[in-house]
């Protein structure tokens, strides 16, 4: 919600390799992604780690966010290397193999990841009441629909 996305479903129930999952409604008819779309997805992917740090501190982080960090890294690589949406006007198709990515692009990917992590930390810190309310609801119910998420947030205003 903080990034303009609307989850259709949120759960803390493990499913396969996921330790929890958020399904985001896609805009109907949308076929292209903007740089903002990429940055928002990266920020959202790193929000779980940010929430862990806010709630439990640096020593309380765990391995459950590994898939989200992998997804954020893939998105950052795609933004910089595949689509040329950053300061580099050339692209490389080799986003799976770091050895074939020029060092300057790898530095930019790392910077984007850190920028979006800091953005997630700020958004969640500034909205700690929403983070806590949704967390408590998930602990009780294990899963929330879009309507349930909206009601929880609306009740805080």
C-alpha cells in the first residue's frame, strides 16, 4: 500500500520455498514496466528484511528473506543490465552471470539495492503502526485478503 501496490493476498504460511507470500494485483491492461515499477518491486522485496531489522534489530534477521533478496537483485540487474533504465545506455543480456557484467554496472546494482533497502526502512519506520497492526493480524489469522488489509489500515487513520 505504501508504494501504491495493492496486495490481493498476504500470508505467513510456508508454501514450498516461500516462508510467507504477498500477491500483488497487477494493473489491468498494463504491458510495460517503468523504472518506478522496478524500484517499487525492489523496495517491496527488501521490506521483509527492513521489517526484521526494525522489529528485532540487526541480530534478529534470519534466512527466511533469502528468496526476496534474490528477487530484488534480479530486478535491479534487469533494470540496469537488460533494459538500460539507469545511467548506462548499453545493455547486456547476461544478468545471471555476474562475471560478465561490467564492474561499474555491478556497483550501480548494489547502490540501487541499498537505496531501496533504505527506502523500505524509512517507509516502514514512518508507518510502524501499520506494520504492527498487519503483523498482529497475520499472527492471529495466518492469511489476509485485500479487504482485510484495507480495513486494518483504515482503522488506524
